[in-house]
């Protein structure tokens, strides 16, 4: 858990508290948070030990929804936007947590692979980055795509755009917000993303936090 600036998607530039939930069976090969994949008791630590670190920690703690809200106040976070990410946050029912946060004046956002049912408050902004044909063997759920407020799709080559087209073809209504994000800021991927965004009136999403050197 840490306070920073959202670096991706439509909320780029918004101050945010990131809450990274532990556990993910999807298995994306390019994942830059592989320490979140496993649920192992040896990695559980105290709140103080994890939160005192700036940015990412490879250890995690358990806490209730009310406890997390109190922890925000204890840490004196100024950001009022909470990003629930992972791992795969939709492994969990986030309805209680997101509802509580909205009741206390926060906005919430979930970043998910779309491979689990999205359970959250109706006001929560849902970002689906569909993970297709990953090692874990999970399918992207049509229900997750339908719930998405934005589709943020990592790409490196044309086949990734073709895979996204195939996914979106099952939807009765095209998504309003589609963002293409070049994987690892590769020049060829970036060029392809820019070209496609212009052709289709989609958005370009860059990992801004990596360019400016923040968590």
C-alpha cells in the first residue's frame, strides 16, 4: 500500500492510494509484480513493516475494510482516489470495501485481468486489462468486459490487437474507452499503438510512472 500518482489509463495523473492485493493465478509472462502471485504465510508481515517502505513491498499483511480505512487516516494520505490492484484483485469480493470507501468520500478503481467476476460498488471505476491465453489458462469473462469502464490492453504486436478485436466482438455495445498500452515502452509497440489509436479513435496509455521514476 502506498500513495503515488496513477500512471496509466484514463486516470493518468490522478493522485491515488494503491492497495495491492495478494494472489494471482493468471501468469502473465511480462508481469512486473510477480511477488504478488503466491499466497504464502511466510510472506505475511506486520502493517508497520510493509507500509513503512516507500513504494512496493514483497511482503503483505491482512486487514479488514474498516482497518484499511483507519490506516489511510493514520498514514495521513491526501489522495482521495483508491486503486485496488494486484495480483488479481477480483479473486475477492470487493463490494464491502468499495462501498465503505465511497461512503467516506473516496473514489475507487479496480485494475483486473477480466478473468474473475467483478464484485464491487456500482460507482467503482473498473479497468479491465484482458489477459488472453496466459499460462494460468483462465478465460477473459464477457461479464467483466461488460462491466468495464475502460479496456486497457497491453500490446507488443498486431496479434495482440487482433486478440482484443475478437474479445470485443462478443459485446452488443462497443466499449466507450479503449486504451492501448505498449508493453515495456518498446518502440515498435509504441508506434503500433499510436497508429491504431489514431485509426480507431482509441487512447494511448503510457506507463507514465516509469518515465518519471515513481512507484
